[in-house]
C-alpha cells in the first residue's frame, strides 16, 4: 500500500531528469501520472533537449509500477496547451490531487552580458511557466473540493544569490514568492503549496561542458571529473558534490502525501547543507 494510492499527480518537465524521477516515485507510491514536457531544445540553453521518446520512456517506467500514465507534449509557456492537457488528464483519470511544477531551464552569463532573449526565455519558462501550470490546475482543485498539494520546484538559487545566474536566481526567487502567496490564497480550500529548493542535482541540465567551463574556467577543456572536484570543494556541507534526482523526488512524495497534510507555505531545502554553509 502506497502513500498516494488512488491519487493523480501532474508533473511538468517529466521527460527526463528530475521530472522523470518525480513521476516514477509518485507512481511507486500509488499515483497515476499526467506527464507533460516540451520535448524540444530551448534556444538559449547549452544542453540537449528532451525528446518525445524520452517522454514515452517515462510513461513506460510509470506503467512498470502498475500505475497509469498520460503524456502530453506541451510547452509550459502555452497556457491553452496546459489547460487542454489538464482537462484530458482529468477526463482519463477522474481527478487531480497533486501538481508538481518542475519544468525549468538553465543558462549562465554575467548579468550585464545577458541578452534579452536569455532573460525573457528564463523568466517565461522558470517563473511564468510555473504560474501558468498553477493557472491551469488550481481551478480544478478548487472545484473538486477535496484539497490538494502543489509543489513548486525552485532551487537554492530561490533563497540566495549566485554570480552569473541573475536571470535564473530572479526567476527562482519568484517561484518562492509564488508558493508563499498561493499557500495564503488556497489554504481555505484545503490546498497546500510548498516550494522545494535543491542544491545541484546531477541531470543533463548541469552535466555538460558549458557548465564544466563555468566551474573550471582555468581549464581549456574541463571534464566531468574536473567539475566534480570543483563541486566537492565548494558546494555543500555534506561530503557530496551534488544530490541525485531521487533525493528531490522523496521530498516531492512527502509533500504530495498526507504525511505533510499540515505543511504549507514552506520553502524546503534539499541541499546537503549548502544554504547554511559559511
């Protein structure tokens, strides 16, 4: 018997990385999954994009747990597309209980060198896309009248500043404020909203050469191991260069479950102690 038996969870950015991990862990605990992803490369990013095959593979992993999955290729910047995917998911599964607004991108540059396109794309996806996910789902949760849990994936960058990530940090701080405001607005409906704040998570979003160069600008061709060494020396209090996607998913499951039924408006770090490092 799982913590989320007979519940339905929607996950954005579900094709791979953290989103796939969240979808699988939620399914392992008994939830059916509405899995949404853009399934394309975003122009200002330096890493490969997810594909439709990736999203279908997520669905297969969910189905191996014995749960059902419904996939939709939708950009979180597309409110109409999100609303359609939500409606299709509820028609298929009969309800909606948890929303995991996970979709996001990463790029870097000093703030005075960022292009308007970099800024706009980051904010449109990492902040406005989160709001649009909520805009597409909250009316259904309210109408359903049984409460629900909304989980916004922010970052340690949603609670502190980092050089070279001004647009990312600004968007992630916005997500933190969005979660706190939603908790105030939706509490009367029994709907909880919390944000999760990971340190570096080893996914395709950070495991690529452009990120290696950011951490090791002294090397002409830094490697994954060079990146690991740089992270080990400076990122976290606990002796790890990064956390795994499953570490974040375990927090997501807890926030989606009744085990956290009186937890709302919280900014939950899963950060190996990085936020309190001095």
